[in-house]
C-alpha cells in the first residue's frame, strides 16, 4: 500500500460523487459543528465584556436577545435555501441580486471568516484541554497545529470519511451538554456573593458595556450560513433536507446557549485565563471526577472538529469564485478523493499562519471573528429582498418582509460590532476585505484579457490555419557539453532544417576549449557559435544572439529553439544539477522582447535510467 493511500484513502471514481451526498444526520454533524461549538466560548465572551459587576445583571438577557436574532437569521436562511436549492451562499445571492461589487465584498468577508473559524475553533479547543490539564499550557500553538493537521487530512480523505469522523463527537457533545444543563438546573444553588451594579453607575456606561457584550456574544451566530452554502452536499430532496437540518441546528443551539449562560449566572462564574467558563461550570455540576473530564474532552473534541465546517465552506466558495474566474481556476478542480483539495490545503496554510501569529489565543482572535460573518449576513439578506421583489411568487410580500427584517437587524449588529471591536482587531478585517476585492477584480481582468487574446472569433482565422510555406526554418540549439541528451537534440534539430547553429555561452574558458576540441573531433557539420559573457550571464548573451538570428532573413520567421535537457531518475535529484535548460526556457517565455510574440521552443528530454 502506498503511503498516500494509507493517509488520504484510496482514490474515488467521479461516478461515486453522488454516493458522497450526506444524510440529514451526517450533515447536522458536519455543518453544525462550528455553530454548536461556539456555545463553549460565547457565554465566556459575554461575561468578559460585561465584567464581574455587570455580568450577572445582563448576561442572560443578552443571551436571550442573541437567540432572538438567531431565529430571525435562520428564518431568512430558510427562505434562501428554498430559493437557491443548490447554491445558497452569500456570494451567489449578493452577486446575482446586488451586483458584482457587493457580491465580491461578501465573498471576501466569507473567506476571511472561514479562516478565522478554523483558527478560533482550534485555539478555543486547546484552551479547554489546558483548563483540564494545566501542565500543557506551554504547548498551545503546537497542539493547535497538530489538531489542524488531523482535520486537514480528514477533509482530504473526502466527505464520507469526514462524516464518520465527526458524527460521534458532535452528538456526544450535544448529549453531555444537555445532561450538564439538566443536572445543573435541578441542583441546589450554592450561596454565592453576587456583586450588583452600583446605583451611581451612569446609564450611558451601562448601555455601552451591554452593547459590547452583545457584540462579543454574537460569535455564537457564526456558522449559520454553512447549511445554506452546502445545500448541494445533501441527499435528494436537497433543499428540504437542508431546511430540516437548519431547524434542528437552531433549536439545539438555542437550548445549549441559554442553558450554559443560565448556569454561569447560577454559579456566579468569573472568567479567567487559567480555566474556561465551560470547565468551571462542569466542575460545579459534576465535581472534579470522571464526568468532569468527559465534558472537557468532548468539548475540546467538538471545538477541534468545528473547523471542518470551514473546510467544507471555504473550498466550496473557492470553487464558485474559480468558476467565475475571480481566483485561479485550479480551485475548481476535484481531487482524486472527490474533495476540493487545493482549497483545503490553502485554508489549512492560512489558518496555520493565523494561529502562529496570535499564539493560539482565542480571546485575541474573536474580535476579528464576527465582523466578516455579519457583512455576509447583511448582504445575503439584502440580496434576498431584491430576489423576492423581482421574482415574486407565492406570499412574496411576506418573504420580502422577513428578509428585510433580517437585513436590518444584521446590519445594526454589524455596526455594533464595528464600533465595539474595531480597535481590538476588527480593523484588520476591514482592511483585508477591500484588498481581497481588488485581488479578485485583477485576476478576473487577467482572465478576460487572456480570453480576448485567444478567442478565435476575433478574426483572421483563415490566416491561422494556413499551412506553413516550404521554407527552411532557422534553428538554434544551446549546449554546455556533449552527452547523450545533446546528441538526441542535435539529431532532431538536423531533421528540422539544414540551417542549425549550436550555441555555447562562455562562462568557463577551460570547459569551452574542451567542448571545441570534442566538437571538432566528432566532425559535426553544423557550426558552433561561442558567445562571450564577461559577467557570466547565461540569459542575456543567448537572447541577444537569438535576436540577431531573427533579424537575419526575417522573412523566414522567428528562430526555433531546440533545448536539450536530461531528467534525473528521482524528482529530488534535480537539486543536484544546474537546471540550465529550465533557466533558458523561462527566460525565453517571460523575458522576451515586445516583438517576440510567439517563438517555437522544443525541449528534448533525456530520461536518466539511474534510480538511486
């Protein structure tokens, strides 16, 4: 068995793609892992923003408001799924209904969010592990990177393998958190001194603190769009299965989020850097025994696997952008395991860099987290308002109203997040979004220019397919020494024309003299031109000589270059050789003069038999 097959699994045939579609049970595990796992740190972010004094006065109310916003957004996405039964991502909706500009803004925000989702989920997961095992605190970044590698390999193996990996921890997480909430709800409340807000605290200060806590808690809403973006992954009927899965996810998320926030209030939990809030709650409810460690391990597992929602969303969005020529088209290629391997690998590399830059600190990453999400939410809902207004259909005024309310609420939330989190890191996202937008536009213009230049409809097709006149081409063959590969190239060049010139660039006088003697001894009929190179350059003297050959009898066309090369038995052995042929070929392709639009370059490789 090959190592690649052992790690990534056996290649899958294209016709097996339909069998990779997900049931509702498996789809809930994959697409809800991100949003459900956020309950392990969303309450903590609210408490951190409120501070010890205000936390127990407002945290439960703020959680209730966030759940209300969750319901509004989910109803809006329910309608999006019914309208876009195959592609309901924010980019597609915004691009088709609001135009290219806002569509690409939405795509930029979503791509950034997918990367941050991976980094935040892994960092928060390791934080939970360190809460249970403090002696691992010095290995945060290393543990994050190991977990990232595992998730990347799981996704490269394909969605069926991934579903098998994710199903158990997702449902174990739901079960054990429900159990913890039930036990904590009925347990007797210990006597705790809960601080209250002083009477002389200004209403304005309380309002600002509450808004910032709300902005922090909105990290619980990230990932809702993943089901709408992944409708195509569901089994038939796709949109109905996706809607049912969305409803189940919202109900479960609401109960878990409110339950954890309630327990945090009940036990007067105070956030700290040493122990996560979810760990403190579990310690109160179950003590420090077996069940406590079960909660910690399962919470860590769901956080580590939550990143897989992005590993579905990022490559999917990259595929859509690649098909529209906004990013390199290779992102639209399916790998041999029926996964968008290029998108998965790029996402993994970017998440790795973010984790290293922020040292695996989830609290430092979360201020960057929600901004991109709510940009895409707002544009998606605004796009759906126009969609229903134009296409109408049954009950279209109600649908317009629902999506309009969703757009207004998500936009207001976006403004709150901008105000609250801008100086804490959200400015980075605000800069990256326009940079990505400009990059998308530049790539798209390059593809359009390429298509225009290659388009056969631009005329003179008859001239392009006329047979070449019976003329003898001018041929130049660069050599450095005489070997079997050189002889093969010389033989081929002689078959093309009688006007063949061998060229050697003089960067080593002794080697050139030895080559001249060999050339004379072998009695070749073609001339050998020796080019001076006082600065030991290979490229410039050769390009100058080619230009001179082009000018000679210019009616015979551009000079043909026959390039001898040899291929080592192993790929890594290329580093042992000078790669002169590669250097010259690259120069001919990218350092040509303006007049040299097309030149024929023929490479004659000689395959080495030595494998060691």
